[in-house]
C-alpha cells in the first residue's frame, strides 16, 4: 500500500519505519532534513512537501505536535490533494474538538478518517508495540486497522470521531495522577526507614499494584528498569505529559466534568516542566 507519512519526530520516525518494514511503500515528509535522512535509511521514500507525499497515495498517516498543525495540514495539503478513496489516519494527540472538526471536513469532501492517538512512548514506537485508541466510523476503523496493526500490539475502536482523543487524554490524566501517588508513597516509605526495594516487592504484589509502580518504577535501582535508571532520559517527556493534562483540563471544562485530582496533577507538572520539561514524567519523584 502507498502510505504518506507526515511527521517523523521521536514517535513518527519509528512508526514510519515499521510501516516500511511491513512492506508498505512509505512516502515520508517532515520539516527536519535529519528526520528525512533517517526515514530514507529506514526504507522510506522522502518528499519535499506534504502535498507531494500525499499525491496518489492510498492512505495518509500523520503524527504532529498539536491540533493547529493537524488542522492546517489536512485542510491545506491533504484534503483535495490525496485521492478521495484514501483513508486518513491522524495519530497525533490533540484536542477532541479539533479532531472532530477535521474529520467532519474530510467527510464533507468524501474522505474516511480516524483519530488514532497512541500509548507506549518512543520505545514502543520503534518496536512496533504501540496501543492505538481509534475514533471514527466502523467502516473507517476497518480500513485503518491493518495499517495500525503494522505499528502496534493493540488497535482498539473507541467509538465515533474524537473518541480516540477522549480515551487518550483520560488515560494519560489517570497515568499522571497514579505516577504522583506512586512517587509520594515510595518516598514516604523511604523516609520512614523502609527499604524502597522492599516497599516495591510488597506493594507491587498487593493493593498498591499499578502500572506506574510495576511497569515504570520511578525510583532508580528499584523494581523494573525504567527511565529512572537512565537519569530520567527518554521515555515520556514531562512537557508532553503537561500537554496532555492541559488538553484534559480543556475537555473537562467543555464537558462540565469534575477533575479535582487531574487539575492538581496539571499544576504539579507545570512546576516540574519549568526546569525539567525534557526529562521523563516519572522524574516527579525527584521533587519530593
């Protein structure tokens, strides 16, 4: 399949490489020349513009920083340029309203589109083990599913347009809250004289069990290997977690939802991001 891939950053680069590895003809574009060189080395054909990459393609996949860029890409360079029978897949994490708006604009011009944000981080993007949360019609999902399967371990249809983004921001709000709680508990146990490794062994097998503790332990040398063991480098940057928490706050206000802990988590990560925005979000434990 001819697939245009727009956005070859930390996540998109690995995703495009996995599509090429799966045998697809990947037509890649990014503003970064270095990213384009890497894409070529990974089996992609590169183009000088998104419009050129989308011409004659059968699918368009995008992985971009924010909703404004996603809207501009699709309205300016994809809708009306890509063939009408191409399936459009936006894997960026953006606000729900923009995801719905872009999908509606695409539908008005005869395109099928899904919002398909991801969970798993850079390592999963490179390894092809991402989880995709997909919003769109059943027909659009069925067309998008085999493309997403080449990049992930799980592809889940969340509902209509915007449902993928809703699932993503709610999931990451929960993750932020649980990471703060995990970090607080680990540091409190340590200050009370309990060996952190012993706390991990006990809590990870009892009611304290959670992903932040069991699969992403925030304290170096304790539990499983994680970004904490690499100076909090790699993983999921604090700045990206803050972006998702801000999206959650905006969505909650629109929906009239009460998210007291979500708002508090956003405030905590706003402080952390001032000096450590590039570090993994589990570095919150270093402030306690």
